[in-house]
């Protein structure tokens, strides 16, 4: 329920094993959320697109069917319905929620700065009129608090184990990993986070050719005025960086809270189209292509979690995700190698052994 009394709609999808006599182990659950910033409409439409694609592909698409059997998926198209309604009715570029602050004429708390991990209001404490007002204490943002409570309750009382969190925003075309509050402390699983982030960006790129940058959220959480500035941040000097005002996450982000407080191994914030030409006022012809990009990313995310680097290390068939992501060319090369071995087999058994060994070594790489 929101500050103004609206429901926060969410959809849980998953196929559970039936007739199981064993007490069921915690259900691995992935959250796909968006719309915590009201004006980022493309995040809301994209999550609807992803949810629709998952549901309609069940039973027809092998990968999606498996992902629905292995995980519960929770789709939340808008975490901030009050703000969303306000962007439709009054102010298209509204960002925060709509709760009352200490200042009568300045409503709203920035929900993505409300979470309780490394909450930091230094820059906006005295100014509820700021677009990024973090509130006066952690979890003052009503919808952030209720979402976090709900997640905690699911973990404690409803047998859910949250293993993935994807928070969709816009704009700037970036895949961002923790932490957002600071660039000086590196997350413990940095390498894994980076590896999957690069995979997500690639999954998006092969969909429609759109380039998404990959960086830490602390680097990505700056306002980007023009498209040409949307380059990887590390190319800029520190002095240059300071010139950008912090607009997105920073301290108290959902990203950091899920990663650190809830121990979700793979948490990302994905900023969708575009890179600044239209910004939040993205033309509607982008809705479907951006939805497809998001769908590719979410699908890749699920496959990765089923694979080697994911959470089900002990399961058979762990290499599946890796296999699926291999380009077709590589598979052809492997077939040719097999053929080569067969020829050698006829000629010389010893040579075959060494060739076979060589082949196996090559295949393992
Ligand atoms: Zn946002």
C-alpha cells in the first residue's frame, strides 16, 4: 500500500513441483522491479513486457519453462504508484513519491535513497524540495519501507530465498552493480558481479544493437546531460566527475540494500534507453524494442544463475547456461575437431589417443 493508499501491484510467477513428499526447501526467488522513480516510464512498460513474455513462453520455450520451474519470479512494474499517477495527471517529470514532508509545499521522498543501508541525507537533509530528498531518517519513504518489510517477511515466513534483484530505471543505458553509496569500498563479490553485468550488457546488445555501459553504480549515479557524455566513467578525470550532480542512487539505494542487507548475490540496477536525446520523454516507438532488450537481459540473468557461476553449483547440467551463450561458430569448430579425430583413429591408435586428449583439453577451456 502506498502513502496515498494505492496497492503496489506485483506478480509472482513460478512452476512448483507437485506431489513432493519432502518438505519444500526455500524457493529461490528473483525480483524484477521498476518505477521507483515516477517519470521513468520505460522501466514500468519494460517489466510488463518481460512478465508477459515469461508467461506466454511457458511450455513453448524450453529456456523460459526451465527458468519458471527453477525460480519464482516477482515482477513489480511500479514501486511508486502515487508518483506514477502524478506524472500522468500533473507533472510528467516528477521523480519522488508523494508523501508529505516537513515543508508543506514540497512533497515527496526519493524512494531510491530511502533504504536503510548506508543511508545518507547529507546533501538534501535540509531541503525536502530537492528532487533527491532522502527523507529525515532511513526508510521514511513509505513505499520503500513497505517493500523492504514485505521482502523480509517473505524470507522469514514464506519460505522465499531471494537470489536476484533487478531494479530497472532510466535513462542512460547502463548496467550498474553495487555499491552505489561509495566508490571506495568494493563489494566482496566484485568479479562475479562484473562478469554477469558484462553478460547482461551483451544480451541487450545482441537484441537490437543498443550499447549499454557496465560500471559500478557509484560511478553511474550521476546525471548525464547529453548523449556524447554517456561514456564509461573511468575515462574521465576525478575533477571532471565532481562536476556532475548526483541524481540517481547514491546512499540508501535499493540496489545496495538488497545486495548487502538481504545478501542477494546478484543485484543490479539497469538504466534503460536512451542516452539523453529524449531522456525521460522517450518516444513510444521505443517501448517494444526496449522491452525486448529487458527480456533478453532477464533471461540471461536467470540462465547465469543456473550455470557455473551461479547458485546451483552442485546440480547436474551446470554448464547449460555457458553452452547456451556460446556462439554458433564455436560449436561448428568443435564438430570439425571431432571429425579430425576420427580420421586419425583409422591411421594410428597412439596418435588418436594424443589427439583425443588434445581435443578434450581444448573443449574444457
Ligand atoms: Zn531512477
